[in-house]
């Protein structure tokens, strides 16, 4: 019997991974205190995700911050009552709002404590529990900062694209130094580096994933987090979406949380040693904001979408445009996934599933909408 400790268990990735593991009959001990509601407001609450998890008999929840001094006692109290052979640890909890630490020093300190100190505490918790499984750390591509976009680009009618047609994407060897990352990216880098150091210092079985946009089945999209999820909410529930900057041509490499979860599960089961992996959709499935909107509304993905009102299935949908880009938004992000798919070949099959249709079907379902009807 396998047991998993998952921090951020009610969040998008944490909840989908929990569902996958619970359906396989594993034990999941989830740690989450719904801090997402604090950072994004009521619409960012993950309570609905948590309620679904509580329907499983093999799910055990701990409402706690990862900074809680008593967390070892709380986790141990739960584990002592359970029978399992292997204990894995997936750390997906974070302060996820890129804009939050820009508000002031108090917010920056909180961001640092959660993403930096919180990761350190989870690594130490893993050691104190004498866990005999894998430690998975969910990092971010923001640790690369502007190095991950520092290439010549060409602007087309729908997106920014590399001037070099042979460019395959940024690798895990992209430099971390001498590049602004945002305060969020910096605090996440601290956690990333601590996970690396624990692997080196204590020879721990650790794997680090650096991802771009995570999306999927969770009705918690908000303007500043959850790009595709909020896009669907804004267009098909609220009837109005605002594009921020770059004429909507900024490129995303979204990965569905269900696909991400399959990859985590596969890597844990077939662990080949400590390493760091970029994780995102395959470059051929990358999409700009204009392209995603055009695809959903069956309109050409070009600048005519900006500040437009579109008649769609008897409803009027507004697409607004604001010149100012979001804080630390990038024009272009595509990652070379060769390392991941070479070390773990089965992950290529999972990533082939990660199409826009796959992601949108999950997102629409989470809002109680029928994606097939939209596509007809």
C-alpha cells in the first residue's frame, strides 16, 4: 500500500493528483488551508475541490499552513493510524499570485515565507517522517526569469514566434543568474534551490518540475491566475474578457492538471534519480491568447478580435483590450521537453493527449458547461 502526502491538495494540481491516486486505491494525506481565497478572493476558493476529495474514504485532510510549527505532530498523528509500505511526498502548495508580492514589503515577506521557507519546512518534514518514497517539488518556469524569453521574435497575425525556425524551446540549462524573475519567481527559486540542495546534501530521491500555465478541471479561474480557466468563465459565463497587452499575441504552453498528474505518478513509479524537468504542453500545442479566443469563438485569430463584440450562439460576447501587459507577462514561452521525454518515454504519450480540446473539455465540465455543444 502506498501513501502520499500532498501539500496544496485542494488546489488545481494537488486536487487532480489526489483524485488520480485515490482512484488507484492509494492513501492521500492532504494539507491545505484554502489560502488561495485570501490571494484571489471568493472566486479563488478551493472549498469545492476539497469537498469532492472528502468523499473518498482513503483521503485524510489536514487544514493547516505549511508554515505551521505543529505540522509534524498533525501529520504524524494521521499517519500513525494508517497502514502503508511506502510514503511519497508531493509539495505543490505555494503563494501563486504573481502580482501579490508587488503590493508591499509585508506581502513580499509572506510570499517569501510560503514559497521559500515553506519549501524548506516541507523538505525537513519529509526527513523527519523518515519517508521512504520520492519527494516531488512543483516549481515554476519563472525561476528562469527573462532568460527564458531572451531570443529574437517575429510578430505574426496571431502570435509571437522565434525568428529562428529551428528553435525547439528553452531547456533546463537556461541560466538562472543575471535575470529579473519577479518577486514571485525569486521566492519560488529559493524553494527550487533548497530542493536541489537537499538532494545533494542528503542524497534524497527528489524530482523538480518547472511548469508554465497549469489548467484543467477546477472552477476557480480568476483574472490574475488560471489563464484558460478564467478565459472560459469570462467568455461563456460573464460574457466579457479583457486581454492585457502585446495585442493578445503572447504565447502560452498550458498543461492540463490531469496530464501533469499522470506524469508525476509515472515518474514516481519509475524514478531514475534526482533531476529537474521542464513540463508544459508540446510546442505544437502552444497557443496565444488570440488563438485560444479565436478557436473558442470560431473566429480568425487576429487583431480584429481586439475591442470587439461577437455574436456567438445567440449571445453577445465582448473582447476588450488594454495596452498594459500583466506584471511579468512574457511574449513567448516554449520549452524543450526532450529531457523529460527521453528519461521517461511514456510521458510523450501523455503530452500528446494535451490538446486544446482536451483542456477545454475539462475546463467547461468544471463549470457545468457542455464543450461539445460549444464546438458544434
